[in-house]
C-alpha cells in the first residue's frame, strides 16, 4: 500500500514514471521485452532537441539506449536526478490530450556496445 507521503514523490505518465527512490531504470521495448539498468552503471545522458522529434541517448557501460519522441526535456531532467523508474513507447492510438504530461515516447532502441 502506498501512503500519501510516498505518492508525492511519484508522478505517473503513460510512457514513463517518475520515482525519486528508484535504484534502476526499466526500459520496455515494443516487442514487450525489457531491460533493467542500475543507475550506478549509467555513464551519461544526452538530450538532442529537434524540429520534428527529440532524442535522449543514455549510455551504460554495456549498452546504449536511444529514446525518440516529443517534449523529452522533462524526461532528461528527471534522469539527471536518477528519478525515472521506467520508460516505454506510446501506442500510436494514444491521445496526448488526455494526459497532463506532454512527453510522448515514440521509439526506444537498445544496442549492446561492442568491445
């Protein structure tokens, strides 16, 4: 059961969730597979704004994660605080007008780094 004081640290989004007490980032892919990356293994996060989409790139010691979508700046700022619990792409059918969060993740790819 989540107490109201715990709930203040959480903000639920349709394509990501903020949690200031998380230890790892879960990345859910379109094929329903997922990865869990401990924040202690995260090397850097890079935000790349664009005209038609934004990109957030994360690199761990073993993988690179690329998140593509719209209005991803707030996602990057939450990653800076190690406060993103999970991310996943939104269905094309999802209407952003029903959400108070403008973040829309359209594509996530995870690539293993070669030595």
